[in-house]
């Protein structure tokens, strides 16, 4: 009754293959966007700083990793390193060319990360599975070493940290980086990047490029026999994924954190958390990337501050251990019971709504 497709006729190929072909989906997405824009003006600064800003900054990288792992079937443990490439590239560009707006350099930093991702993606042409995961893990360790040992990357700063300069929105005096930037402006900038990159990624995965990725994921030999060039498909997957990770790294440092310590923000721990977010949210699903990223970010905050609010005394160290235990247990459970993660649960709920109130 509430989610029926009856009476919604498609009269053209374009309308049938629209991103949201069902009217209820269109209304739902419109309401979500309106709520997302209004959220910073009704939410507390604590919730913005601890949940919303890091979730939006991280979801871009999770989408990129999902394109590589969920859609193409190539495992990567170097996503945090590619995020670091984007952050340091943006730092160098904005210091060398301060007259160019920072938003331009945030996007351009993704291309530097894409180039590095293609280079470290070359082993995927010969190896896959666990061996590819080890190769990308080596890339993570090498990049993390470079962030600390190459002083040119951080402008020979004695502390080795990235110091984010004050930058403004184009043609305005509204600060988007630096200590004077408000949480509302940061949130809206992050939201704009997330909406645009999600729309681009969704259309890519629904088109010829995405179909070639999924063919490689399902069976690369059969895909090659069908005329798909594995060289182009795999390297393009690494390039797109690394681009998203690079943009996410720049957003993470310049918009959310406002600075970064040398070699600590983009560690192997973050790479594993992103992989867990993809698995928990749902492999090969855009909405799963959102669910997984928000779950990974919100869970520590809920445990650290929600448990004492209901009378359960818990320290920060204990909460961190419980977070890792919960994420690990949930990851194993979903891999066994529901490999498509939380996104599949949302799909089941939509199917039940379509048949309600009749039995399903």
C-alpha cells in the first residue's frame, strides 16, 4: 500500500533506467536530503563533531573501497594510505598555489591518489585474493613510511604535521578551513561532496564500466572471453577507488580534522576499519557504504557516552576494546548469515513493504 509500483508506467528507456525509478524512492531521497541539510541547524555541536562530520568524510573512502572490493572483487588493505596521498597532495598544492580555491585542490588531490593507486594496482593483473591483499598491505606500509620520512611532503615542518591554512568559499568571506570555520559550513561542504560523488559513483556502477567490474568480480576468465580487457577493468577500478580515497583523505584532514599528525591518521587500523565498514554495510551497494561508515563511526561514540548515560560505567580503553570485539563478531556473523550486509536487510524491508499487508 505504501510502497507499490502499480500504476507507475515507464514510457522511455531513460525513465526505466533512472537512478530512482520508483516514485516512493524519489520522495524518500528528497526527504532525506532536506533532513540532511537541516540537520546541522538542529543538532548539537557534539553530535556534529563526533558522528556527522567524520562519517561524511569517511563515507567517500568507503564508497571507493566498495567499488574496488564489492563491485570488482579486488581486496585492498591500502585504502588509508591512498587517503594519505590525497591529504598530502592537497597540502602541497594549497601551499604552492594559495590563490586557487581549496575546493579545487581537494578534487585534484584525488587524481594524484588515483595515479598512485594504479601503480600499486599493477600486481592485480597477476595475483588476486589473499596475495593481492598482501600486496596492497605492502603499499599501505610504504606510503605510511613515506608520510613520515619524506620531509618535502609536509614542507619540512619540524613536527611533521599537516597545518591546515585558513581558506574561504569561492567569492565569499565564509571560512571552510582553519579554526574560524563553523561546524555548519564544514558539514554542508562535506555533504555537497558526498552527494555529488555518490551520484557519480552510482551512475558509473550502473553503466558499462560498472557492468565490466561486476563481470570481473564474478568470473574474470569468462569476462575476458566476453571481450572485457582485464588490464583496463582492474586498473580503472583501482584508479576510481583511489580517487575516492584521495578526495576523502583531503576532506578528512582539511574539513573535518583541521590538521594531521605525521603518519598517525592514515594507519593500517583505518584501512581495516574501512574494509569492515564495506563488509558490514554490504558489498557492492552504495547504501551499504553509508550504513557501514555511519556504523563504524557512531559505535565508539555510543559506547563511550551512551553507556554512562544509562548508568553503565565504562572507561575509554574498555569502550575501544568492546568496539573492536563488536565489529569483529558482527563481521563474522554477517559473512556467514548475510554476506550482503545491512544493505540486504534494507532491501528485504522494502520488499515486505511492497507486499504489505499480504503475507510474504
